[in-house]
C-alpha cells in the first residue's frame, strides 16, 4: 500500500470533510 498515493487521493475528501466540520461548528455557534 502506497501511503503517499493514499494521502494524495484522500486530500480532496479531507478538504470536503474539513469544510463540513466547519459548517457544523458554525451551525452550532449560530
């Protein structure tokens, strides 16, 4: 299993997850 390839492939998904998490946090604050 190539770790670098796996990380690169998960980069966009991780970004989306971070955005979703931020949205949820803002929703709780607001």
